[in-house]
């Protein structure tokens, strides 16, 4: 895992990395995720920061804690995460993309037809 950026809290960035593992199916439903201790040691961050990242995924039903065993991708977690990330994109990122397209006087329909190529 690479360095962190200053634009978001570290726990958010760690949560996004874990979410990417789930979305890409690197870690499948029912499989164990790296331990809090392992991630904190690998990234040189406080274990509480990692715990907070995991808790954000537990809160949306993507990850489950199994007492004495660790963190696991919940059954149905991939679909819940996909739905959550799609909604987040549509409410947070898409409005910024549309505003940027308007500012650049770009037609999204034309861009889709061209496959993003400028003619």
C-alpha cells in the first residue's frame, strides 16, 4: 500500500483500500481480511485508525467481525458495497463531473459516442 494523501483522513483512505479489495473480488465474501495489527504495522498507523476504517465498513454491512477470529467480508457484502459506492458516486462525484463538463462546454452525449476521443 502506498503513502497517504492529505485530502482525506487516513482511516477513510484505508477503508477505500479495503473496499477496493472487496470490489475487485481480491477478497471474496466469507473470506478473512487482513488483521488490524497487520495493517497497522504494514502502514505504520495507529491500530485505532485501522479499527475505525473497518468500523465504517461494518456500519454499512460489508464487513463483519467474528469474535476471536477477525474481520471477514460479509455475505452479500460485495453487492451492498457496490450499491453504496454507486450511490456515493451519483451524489458526490457525478455533480462535480457534470459541472466540469459544463464549464468546459463539453457534451456528455457526444463524449460517450466518441469514446472520449477529441475529433
